[in-house]
C-alpha cells in the first residue's frame, strides 16, 4: 500500500515537472515565438511583422559563428552563440518599422547584416 502511494506520488510529480518544462520551453500561449537564424551576413527572416501589444519571444540561433542582435528601439540586445538558442522576450509598444543589426563584428560584410521589425496595429 505505501509502495503504491509512493509510486503514484512520484508519477504525479514527474508529470507536473514535464508539463512545467514544456510550458517554459514554448512560452505562454499568448506569446508569439519567432525563430531567427543569424549567419554571415544575414538574418533569416530579415523582416519580422508583429502586432503592437502582443508579447513576443525571439528565439535566436547562429548557423556559423557568434553574432549579436541589437534592436535599440525596444532595448533588446543579445549575443547569439552557435549551437545554442538565445531567447529574448519583449512586448512592442509602438507602431512602425524598427531596424535591428548584428553588433558583433563577423567579417567583411558585417555592416550589411541587418533586418527590420514591423509593428502593426
């Protein structure tokens, strides 16, 4: 009997841990998750369109080397390392087209490594 209760408790705790881990990985249902890949000398996608007030998570990865992601209008700055995902969360509070760029020198052509976040109503 005690063994059965212990087993049920363990299974319930494990199930809760898996559910918690899954929700942390995917973010809340109201967040929009956008995957952005950086590589010499571009971001893909180069233009991201979102809605004002919609919580946003950018999942940044690198295809080749360390890069940076700098979106000054929203105070977003991150380092992107190969083999790891960097997640940044924010909620755009203004409408317009806002430029982002790589702020880690990555070779000749680095100055052209940029994109835009378009925030609509």
